[in-house]
């Protein structure tokens, strides 16, 4: 018998994303510094590696931008990681959320996602805006797991920052 | 609530290797009476009675330990080893009595017991004293602790980070080489490799008595013999053995050992460093300052004899006294009986987890000697999710790498779920853990 609290936390959307994660790659080679300036395809790339010291979960997120400034587009997104279902599903949802958006749009989503996770269950998410990311609202009631859900987004933010 | 008075410990209570299982187990009624001494155990977590299976991380405190600390502050609080007033004498007396209690508990002399803040500080104390000796401090007597290029420090792949990183750092500071004894797939040390690795360049072997992850009890007698045969000193991490089996450090013939108070019914903020008297007497201090000197002038200082030489500054007085109360509680119950009881709980855990499809027991299998804990990997489910699922039903376990990343890598996992028991653990708590653990795979939709 499984409690409804567990089903609230581990929504089917989260379990599905964890099982078949979008945007996950088996290998990410090291980026050289030159990649941030430009590469043959005209994209600028950066990546960030983040670790959750509580459990050892790790993720590396790589972004590739075309254009410049707030109008720049996220043309490439890839991640590699090991971790719990919350962090892996969150990385998968992050992939679906920001791929192909502008930097400004992705930053707005990042703010919404963070605000929801820090709300301790008080913010009712707008599924129209957040899409699958709204499924993580239940995580906000478990402060110990907020870090798990945020890990990929923090890596994404840190990678992006290197290119702005 | 009253203090439990189980039968006195038997003659087998203090075996040199701590492996004796001749002592009678704790009966169900005795365990229930013991639980009455631990207020924290009697609460609901997420609507379920708390099943505390994380004593390997930190144990709970009996009332007598909390009362000892309170009594100290209410009746005797004063600076120890200085001052000529009555309270200062009273404080010094109980503080040193605590040292004697802990010394007797582990087969040591009082001057071989140094108080530290925790076990980690004890490891660092020795590693920095070795550093200081390597710089020439302590004179010719301390030369035996001096390390340099060509010397080797040997650790094992099983160590808690606290018995690894201070030695990594010591190697970096001195130019010595760090080597390690590998762990076999069954979670035991590769003794054949150990025999090769320990050689005339080996100066120190740092090894854990019992693994905090897989529960393996290492053959310390064999390792000490191998190390001493090549004149290497042996540093024992006894954090997971001192609370769970009768420890006789003199009989084990280790040169140094550490353990922590909070894992053996004591408070946080207190740990113990043991060193053979002749070694402590020759070793230069790590932390220096007040309370550890004889005479001081503006350029130099003479140091006190051990243990005070290694106890600079105001000490953890109430914590030491409370730790002695914890040791009294354990001795009164009988370490042999606790060992027998936890072996039972360990068997119950091992048999239970190995019967669940998709659950892999890490480390020694059925029938192998182990302390009362298991670490498992649930196929397809991350340990953090397993721990969350258990917590929902009031079951507290440890998830993660348990400060032993190299061992987890060796066992092919990044994290595991660990259930660890103590003298207050009931069969029912272990069974609840096993029932809920079996529900984890199906909930997360893991197909098998």
C-alpha cells in the first residue's frame, strides 16, 4: 500500500521522465575555452558540473547558444548525470522546457521553477506556463529534496552565465 | 523513567578480538526496557512510530547521559586543571574520572586517552603531529613520526573519508606516497595484496576496524602483524567497533585509535584518540596554547606530558562526563551481549534483504561476520528515493555515499541505502524496514 503523500511527490510524470530521460547523453567530452567564443557551427558553448554533496548526485549540463544578448537562442542542450528520480526527471523536463527558447524566456522559467520549489507547497503552479515542470510542485513540501530538483537548473544557470 | 539493570556482563564480555558470541542475547523484554531509557525513540514520524535505523550515523542518548551533562552544569561547572577552589577540584575530578572510565572500556591506560571534538579531529591530530615531526619538531624522539619522499602511508579502499583525507593531506605535505589496500567484490580487504603493499617503506597503516558501509569486520590481528613486521605503525578507526563490540586496544596492539562519542550513546562534540603511552610521549603536539604547557617564555614553551599535551584550550568537560555515562550504560548492559544481539539483528537484515527480488546486498553475504548493519542497492531506484519512501512510514535510514565514495565506486554504485541497528533496535523495526523495502521497486515501476 502506497500513501497518497508518496504519489503526490512522485507523480507519474516524474517517474516517466526519470525512466526515459530526454536530452541525456552517455558522454560529454571536456569543452575547451575556445568553445565559449565560437565554434565551426557558429554556436557558443558552455557547460557546468554540479554535485549534490548530500547524496553524491552529479550532473553536467551543456548549452549551445546562437546569437547574442537576451535574444540569443538555446540551440543545443545536453546533459549527463547520475542521481535520484527527482534530479534525473528534473533534468529531462529542463531539456524539454528550455531547448529552442530564448535566453530571456529560459531565465523567466528558471525563476518560476525556483520560486515554486522554494514555496514549501504554497504556490499552485500554472501548468499552462510550466508544463511538465509543474509536476515538481509536490517536491517543494520536502525541503531536503528541493536541492535534487534544482540541481540541473542550477547547472543550466551556471553554464548560461558563462556565455552572457 | 528508571535506569535498566540487565544481568551483569559475563566473563566473555572482553575478548581481545571482540568476536566472541558466547554471551546471551538481549531478550525482547530487555530491549523494550532499554527503549524506555531513550525518550527520542517514542515518537511518531509521518504518522508512524519512529523506527530509528541510523545508529551507524549517530546513536540516541539514554536519559542517564543527558542527566550526567545536566548534573555537571547544575553542580560542578568550573575550569578543569586550574584554579584552587572547590568547584574547580570537583570538575577536574569528574573530568578525569570520565577519562578513566573510557580508558577501562577500551583496554587502555588513562594517559593513553586524549579527548578530541570528534574522531575526525583525532585523525587530524595524529596527521598534523606527524607533519610537525617531519619539520623536525619534537627532536630526535619524534624522528620515528617524520615522513618524507620515499616513505609510504597505507590506507584501505574501505575507509570513511575521515580516515582517508587527513592521510592524503599528510602525504601532500610531506612528500610521502599514499598507497591503498584494495577491497574485494565481497566487501572484504584483499589480504594477499596487503601483504605485498606493506613493505619496508611503509610507515603507517590506517585501517577501519569495521566498515561503516558494508559492515565488514576487518582482521585487525593479521593486519597489525603484517604492519608491525615491517615496522609500520597502525592507526585504527574504531568508530564502528567501539559502540558495538568489546574493544581491547592493548590486546589488538594497535598504535593509535579513534572513536566518537555520539555513535556510542554519548553526546556530540566529544571524540577519543588513543595512543600507546610511549608513542604519545614522543609525539609533538598539534594544537598548542593554554592548558598544555609547563613553562613559557616569549620565545619558547615546554609542554606537559600526554594526554594534556594534546588537549590545548578549554576542554569538552560536560561532553566527556556524558560520554563516561554512556560507557557506563553500555558496560552495564554488557558489550558481549550487545554484540550477540546485534549479530542477530544483522542476520535478520541480511536474510531479509537477500530474499527481496531486485535488492542487492553490498558487502559480506549470509553467514559472514558483520556488525548489525546492511547497505543495499535497489535495482533501478536511487538510494535517495528509497530513503524518502522509507521515511514516509517513519523508518529512518541513511542514504548516499556514507562518506565512503571510493568504496561505493568499487562496489559499482554511487550511493546506497543503509539500515544500522543498536541495542535498542527491535526485530519488529527490522521487519518493518524489510516490508517497506520490498515495496520500493514496484512503486517506482522497476520491471524485473
